[in-house]
């Protein structure tokens, strides 16, 4: 028998490999970004609302002439026709949940670079005209972009570099005194560098915490021997898919697999051989869970389950047959089995339309009775029950009195 040692999880593998460039493997990177965006969305929206409040206040002050005379016409036009619309577009992008989840990390860096460049141009004009307070506004907005908009490190490096270069270039373009340029350009470069150092450290810590949390979740939701979901994770998935099936009007399918005469196998070959056997069966179950909502779990000592959402009866039958053939195809010797000379398994399955008046436990019981039928019919076979679900009384096992239908 081949070595069926548990495969290291992708989270643990990434944690071990480290990530100095702040980048995960492609699928894991997508997962991290999705969780990151969901976590910071409320912060992004609140920050943009504060920014727009400031913009509105700024418009009011400018119109009343408090400091409108210090704003060059070009800078004022850019602020009116570029900065304000871009800020609104940013807010709308964050408010549209689906758009935000899919496109924020693509759209936001571009819009923030535009917004920041125009802001840097405006501030450079004001500083060149002697308004020393404008630079403080620049730094405030600069750190707002870094800390609050949820961009990743390399995106922030790009946006920050653009802002800094535009600001310094426009100081020169506006004819700012050399002493002003010498004073404020180093401050801007230093602020950018310090912000990058801080954001790198912050994102590295967030990514590490993400991986560690996922490793712990896997430990809590997975069976260490077979690398399948454990009973707790299976129960949670069953309840979730049952409720989803009620909402969407989709069927839920369940296959239960029980290793035939496993106790005699364990007693004859030893518990270590039994463990290797269960781990090998885990590989068989993983091969049949190919759709997004397919879930394979070890729910008892030698009992396994495969949960399906919105599948067909034909798919359930074909998968059950693959499991039976797959277990026997492992070629694991079983001298104490009256069924065959090698290890075999029995499979019972059902496909049910979830109903509000029934619980998900009824599905499990129905499948358990189908499994009982498979065992009663000689084992090493699959039985898919199609009739009798309406007669199920959850918690009252009907045993041999149920109407049986064998599907080979």
C-alpha cells in the first residue's frame, strides 16, 4: 500500500515558505484579498464620507472668500472638475458591494493616484505662493490614503511615489523659493519612506495572522488522519446547504460510506494499518468532490459522508459507484472479510428537496437508512433511495421496514 501521509495544508505551507514580497500563491492571494476587502470596507466608506465632508466645507469656505484669493485659477478648476468627481466615484465604488469586492484593488489605486496628483499640484501652487499651511493638508491627505483606503503595500508604494514626485516637480514648476523646496521635499520623501516601512510591517503582520487563523480553522474543521472535514464542519455545512436549498429551491444530496467489516480488519492487521487504510479511503473521497459545494467528511470511525448541492440523481448514482469501485480498487488486503479478499465499502445515498417543515437531520437519517439497506443486501454496493422520505420521522430509524430500491 502506498504512503498516505497527510498533505500539508496550503496555509501552513505558505506560512513555512514565508512571503517577503507580500505575495501568496495565486488562489491563496485571491482569498486573502477578498477577506482583507471585506474587513476594511466600513472603514473605507467612513473615511470617504469624512473626506467628502471636508470637500464640501472647503467649497463653502472658498465661495465665501476666506482663502479663495490664494488659489490659482488652474488649481481651483482641477479641484472642482477632477478632485470632487473622483472622490464621489471612489465613494460610490465602495458603496456598491459587488463592484467593491471585485474591482476596488484595481480601481482605487488609479483614482487615488489621480486624486493625489491633483491635490499635490494644488498644494505645490499654494506653497509656492507662500501658504505654508497647505503642506500640512497635503500630509494629512497623504497619510489618509496610506492608512485608510485599504490598498496593498506595492500599490501604496506606487501611489505614494507618484504623489511625492508630482508634489516636488510642481514646487519647482511653480517657482517656489529654493529654501522652501529644500525644506519640504525631504519631508515628503521621508514621510513616504516611513509610511512604506509602516505599511510593509502592518501588511506582513496581517498576512501572517490570516495564515495562522486559517491553519487553526483547518485544525478545528478537519480530520487529521484523512484530511477531510470533520463531523463538526460537516454538520455546519449540512445546515448551511439545507437553508440555502430552501431559499433557492435546489436539492441537496448526501452519500454515506461505511467500510465493510472494518473492526475485523483492525483487529487482524493492527491499528496503524487501520489508520493507513482510512487515510487511503480519504484520498478516494477527495477525488469525487470536484464541484464548488461538494464536501467530503469523516463523520465517524470508519464512516464517511459526501455532501452535494444542486446535483442530479444520475450524478449521485455515478459518484456512489465511483466510491465503491475506488475503495475496492485500492487493493488493500482483507483476509477477514466475508465480502471479498480486499477492503470494500457500502454506500447509501439520497437526493432531497429541502423543506422548511423538515430539518437537515432528516436528510442524514434518510441516507443512513439507505446505507443500512446496502449492508443488508450484502455490502460492497451502492443504494440510492428515492422513495420514502415523506415517511421519515427524524430520530426514529425504520431499519428493514423501509421500502428499498437498489441502484447498481
